[in-house]
C-alpha cells in the first residue's frame, strides 16, 4: 500500500505487465521516458512484447538472486510504472538505491511519484536502513525536485560518463 489509496505496489507479473510496459515505450513519449531515465540514445532499441517480457523476467531473476527488489505501480487495473531497489552497488551508485518510473505519462504530475518514493523509503527505514541512494540526470527536473522535496541531499558532484 502507498499513502494514496488508489496506488498500490505489487510483484511483477509477466503475463499482466508486459503489454502495459510495451504501451509505455511505444507511444510518442516513450523514447523520452527512456532518455529521462538515463538510457543512452544509441542503446535504446525498438521495444517489443518479447523485450518487455524479458525485462520483467530479469526483474524476477534479480530478486531471486538478492540483487534487486521490484514492484509494479498499479492504479486500479492499470500498471502505470515500476519502482525498484538495487540491493548491491550498481554502476558507482551505493546501495541500497531507489529507482522510480511512472511509465504512463498521463499519470504523472498527480503526486503518485511522491507517494511511491515515500513508501519505498518507509519500507527501507522499517528494514533498519538509514541511508538510501538515488541517481538521476541533472536535466531531469521532475525527479530532481521530487527527491529534494522528499529529503535526499546531493552526494558528490554531477559527472559525465561514457554515455
Ligand atoms: C520523475 C517522476 C517519477 C515524478 O513522478 P510524478 O508522479 O510525476 O511526480 P509527482 O506528481 O509526485 O511530483 C513530485 C514533485 O515533482 C514535481 N514535478 C513533477 N513533474 C515535474 C516536471 N516535469 N518538472 C518539474 N517538476 C516536476 C512536482 O511539481 C512535485 O513537486 P511539488 O509537490 O512541489 O509540486 C515521473 O515524472 C517519471 O516517472 N518520469 C519518467 C521517468 C523518470 O524520469 N524517472 C526518474 C529517473 S531517475
């Protein structure tokens, strides 16, 4: 449960969620969503149902291996995004780190991202975690604002990597 009664977090379900994920990335805004998450333009491939199924399968496998924990964000009968915790250091980001994507643009700007992030931080806090990490592109004003409001502080300087 989140503090928004309409927004729930559930385990990934390949059957249920792959077609929603395909919808997020095949619409006009889909490429921008991937870019805003820090995917390098030359690494973005045309999404297919099979590629989305494979991504969900990877989420499930990473959870089984204790590397990542993933929840799908559900609003009513619609899967609108995903949130995950990296349980191990990932590409220079210390663990645990939290990641968030409202894949369906029409659900953005309604406080859902904030509700999900608060839920994730409460979950980690209840598990005894005192420091949580997150990384975002400096150009991503939405998540920069959200994270700052919720209490994240800058740790180190902005940087440019090979992508
Ligand atoms: C970033 C994201 C998670 C924010 O979720 P959201 O549900 O749209 O955000 P909320 O409605 O909870 O808004 C939280 C705060 O961010 C601000 N915000 C939201 N969209 C914004 C935008 N486009 N520009 C500037 N600020 C924005 C809101 O104003 C709000 O601050 P406020 O309470 O002072 O008004 C969502 O837009 C998203 O998933 N985007 C695409 C993927 C992505 O960028 N993920 C993060 C990668 S690190």
